[in-house]
C-alpha cells in the first residue's frame, strides 16, 4: 500500500519519517513518482502555497582556490576552463543586486566567493557592499557563501544587513573524504554552528550525484534535519570536464524528485531550494521540482549557465505556480 499521503499527513501534523520510511521514499518506484509528488505537494503548499522564490547568485570571486573539492571547477586541482578573478568591486556587486531585483525578480541575492574562507578584509568589503545594497533594496534577502567562517565574521555580515550564510554539508560525513581532502566535515559543521551562534539564518544542503550511496543521502538528510537548517539547497551534480567528478553520470529526474520529496517531508516548513544542476539534469521537466521545492535559482550558477529569468518565470506561471514578491 502506498504510504505517501500518510507521510504528508504526519509531516503536516509536526511528525517526521523514520529512517526506514526515508529509505522507502528514496526507493519510490518510477510508476509511483506521481503519487509521491502529489503527497509532497500538500506539505509544500501548506507552508509556501504555490509561491516560488527566485534566487540569483553572483560569483563575486572566482577560481584560484587552494581547496580540492572534487566537484568544483574553481578548485586547486581543476583544469576546467573558467574565468578566474579576485573579489569584485562594490559597483559590480551592487549592479548584480540591481539586475537580480529589477531584471530577474529575485527575492534573494547570494554572493559567493571562492576560497577556503574569507579574510577580515574580504568581510569588510562585503559588509560595505551589503549596506549599500540594503539601503536601496531593503526587502532583498542577502545571503553570503564564503567558505569556512568564524562567528565574529558572520556577525559583521549580519550587522551590515545579511540574513543568511550558506555553507553546504554537501554529503554524508562518511563520504566526505571521497569528495574533498583539504578540509573536514567537522570544519563544515562548525561553520554552520558559527552562523547559528551569530544569530543568522542558516543555508546548508548537499549535492546529489557525486557517487554517494543511498545511505549517504539518508545521512545527509537526517543531519540537515537535526541541525534545524532554515534554507536547504539540494544541488544535482553538473559534472564539469577537468574536475575529478567530470565523468559522473547525470542524475535522473526520478531520483531528483525522490530526493527533494525526502528533504521536504523531513523539513516541512523550511525553504527547500532546487539548486545547481536542475536544468542540466532535468531539462524541460525541471518544473516538476516545484512540487517539493519552493525556491529555484535563475540566470546560472557559479561557472555554469542556467535558465534565464524570463524562461523561469514562464515555466513557473505556466504550471500554476506564482513568483514570490
Ligand atoms: S567549493 Fe569552494 S572551497 Fe571548494 S574548491 Fe570550490 S571554491 Fe574552493
């Protein structure tokens, strides 16, 4: 008997899934995916209606990173053909925010900088940028993704007007050393804890499709749930030639929907973001992620392109969803 509606009822009543049920969610047969997404949509709709939050990324510093994250085109070991540049100027970062709001209808602007972590000088520069942006766009949600960070650095960004810090756990603790050797899972957890200690909203999720097992996805999902993360980006690996994971197979839509459904059942009221790799892996079917996720990125990712804002708006509205303003 299908139990998806029962899981939805439980999530709506404040309950959760057992590990066995979570495994069953990830093993949903292809012919039952429609029933799964019907059920998970009830959970999504209760918290977020049909609203879709548009997020725009700005890669404010690219490449030249000393770390070796195997999925990343900007790492020390990547030979991918990307443009590398130092931290952008205030005018350029401001312009990115203006385009995100006026051009893409974004609710959230995420500034991402390559590197192990920010220097205090980086933080000062970004804090100045944030103050400048917030004075003209007070309703724009500002998120920073700058690598490993101390509580004091997070506090300075918060004082400037940033609300969120992104730092993804990416996968399970067990699998982590298979995708990065220059820092540890614990380093990542400590950054998330520092963000919480600073009184900011946390944004942390993972990447599906790096060669992890079902057990790793379950571990990641329950770790994210236990950390009570506010905003959860679920990325689907876009394999980039020149990175160690450049030959990984793409992720099938069914797996994407099972995974997003699991994160929604475990985090009924949280911001679930169908993030990087959506377009690459799911193509024209990527609208189906909206049954579980309430947020997507438009206008591309760090070093890969994505859906234009115009196409994303059309996709959202033609499938009965609405853009969050
Ligand atoms: S993910 Fe971040 S820390 Fe890792 S290699 Fe890429 S830019 Fe560096």
